[in-house]
């Protein structure tokens, strides 16, 4: 009986030593002295990171990053970020295309997914500001809010599908589907649906 317990313990230890932990960060001795205050959890998280004060949790989160002060939580969040800094992504594929955009906040699955160089945008809700590429200072709160915006600036959409098709600038939509039919107009205010 004692021999069986010893074999089980030894087998368990061997198994533990051969398993890659899920709380993993690839060790790279050439980067170990170049980076400070980085935290990673998940397979491939911050695999090639060389920036400072970054936090990443999730498969392929912040893998190409050399920017500073970014936070990525979720599968492939900020995956292509290079020099962008002070970005926060929380949710599946949030800010996945961002490369040099700065000070963006994406909360929700696929929020700000296409953003590459746009800065100072806030997207809260599934697919909010989904197609934004280089638009700046946009705020979208609600599922599909400002979904089609690619380069419009200074827009505010609050409510599900608010300004969903809008590609213009300085538009405001407050309420469910507020301004949902607006496409390219500027300086419009929609309240209610």
C-alpha cells in the first residue's frame, strides 16, 4: 500500500513538471532587464512585450506590444498593439487591430476591433465602435453604438444601435436606435429612437 502511494506521488510530480501552466509568460532573457512592472496571465500573453507597466490576461493578449501602460483582459485583446500606450481593452478581441492608437478604452466583445490609429475613443458594449479605424474622441455606449464609424470624430452615441450607421463628425445620439439611419451627416442631434 505504501509503495502504491509513493508511485502515485512520484507520477504526480513528474506530471506537474511537464505541464505548461496556464498562468504563463514566455521568458525571454533579452527582454528581462528591458521591461519593468509587467504582469501577464494566459498562453501567449505579452509574448514579445518590451514596454513598461503593462497588464495582460488572456490568450494572445498584448503579444506584439512595445508601448507602455496598456491593460488587456480577454482573448486576443490588443493583440497587434505596437507602440500605442494607455489603452485598455476588456472583452474578446477588444482593440485587436490597434497598433499606435493611444488612450482608447474598449469594454465589450469586439469593441473598437478595427481601430488601428484612432485615439481617445471610449467604446462600451458589444461591437461598439467596431469599424472605427482612425476616428478620434468618439464615445459609444451600447451594443452596436457607432458600429459603422470608420473615421468620424467627436461623436457621442449612448444607447443600443445609437448612430449605428453614422460615419460623420460631431453627431450626438441618445436613446435606443437614436439616429440609426444617419449615414454621413455632421453636427446632428438625435434624442430617442
